[in-house]
C-alpha cells in the first residue's frame, strides 16, 4: 500500500531542541555540540539505512561533514528562541527497492530545496515494519555568495504617503523586518507536498504500477495521518454484517500504520528530550567550553588523523 505520510516541522530552541541533537539522532551518529558541551551519542540506534548531505554550489565543502554543518548552524544563531532547522518526515514508497527510494528522495530534495540555496541532511530509516521513510533536515538561514551565513531578514523603514520615514513617540523610525528568502511562506508546504506526490506517482507510472498517492487530504489541517479509503455501499454493507471486505482490510492497514506512526513520534520525542535533561548525556569534562573556532579546529584535526589512520 502506497504511503502518503508527509510532515513538516521546525526545530526551535524555544522547544528545548537543538539541530545538532536532531541530526545525531536521525543519523545514528555521535556528535559533539559546542554550544552546550554535550556529546549526543545515538550510535546504538538501529534502522538507519542511508544518510547523506546535499549542498548548494556556494556552500563550503566542509559542510558535507554533519558535525561541522549543524554546529555552524547553531553558532550562527544568537537568539535563545532561534529556529535552527526545518524538518521533513516523508513516507517512502515501499513497493520500490532501496536504491530507487534514495534516488527518488535525492532528486526531490535537490530540486525543491538545495537548488534554492538550502543545505539538506537526508536520513532514510527502515526498521522492516513496512514503514520506510526519510528524515530531511534543512537549513533556514541563507548562505551568502562567499559561503558565509547570511541574514534571515532585513530592516526596512515604513514610509508615509509622501514617501517619508515615520517617527515614533520613542524617537525611533518606524520599521519592519522583511524576510530575505521566501522559504517560510505558507504556500510552500502545499507545493512541496504536491511535488512529492507527483514525483512518487511518476515513478509508479514509469514502472507500470497501478498505485498512486494523494497528499491533499489532511494537509491543510496539519495532521500527520494517512487518509482511509471510501468504502462504498457494497463494502460498507459487508463490514456492517461482520464480513471483511477488501477496502475494509486496506483501511485497517492504514489505521495500523497511523497508530505506529504516532507511537514512533512519541518515542522519538522522548529520546531527544532525555538527552536534554537526562543523566545519561555525556558532558564535556572541562571548566570552560571551547569556542566554536577552537572546536572546529580540533574537529578537523581529529578528522584528518582518522583519514591518515585509514590509509
């Protein structure tokens, strides 16, 4: 049965979350967060079938290193309530093989996000329960042409009908913040979902398969649920009489997947939160945390040693 699972969320400090922790969890890696001195170690996590990072052309090549990318993102944000990453959780078509799933997701992410200037961290999860899916973390701050992080918004003065700036009682000029990208526009959510649906259906059609997905249901409600199928009079009558119909069986499978998805989200949230407040977290055993530049130099040195040892 084709999956229509597609959820968009934002990783924000106001929710007690960090992009480094989220990236470590989704990739099942061990990553040090220079901002809080915590080493997030999820190397025991199972079910990560593939992971990769896609970068726009003007991004520093070192951002292909997951630890450097997300530590750089955290370092660029100064606000305590900063939004550090956009997160997509997308159901993959279980009817096609792993390589095809990855190619499909890679092409979709490249076209709709990376080509628009975002860095993308893709992790494919599959526990063998019939629910293969991808987690995609996207940067929310644009990159300047020289590869440095740009601003999310710029200040623009509000003008009166005569084209003059307006003085406020406080003595300051009236102004507003204008986004430097259109990435946060609400219309994007519908467009991204629709584009994924088209991509999957084109793949089904190319393979001569009859399956199709429809992402229109639930999307405007913000619900991460797979819609059930309309039974029709014949199937409805059979179900009422205690008989099992084909469409009834399809709907029972969908309801099972929805329940599994909800339980999975609950478990993931608990695991991430435990690293924020639980005793099992591994903190840096130093009186002073290293600065970002100190951490970056040390990380690159350690990576270089690893490459030397591997030769």
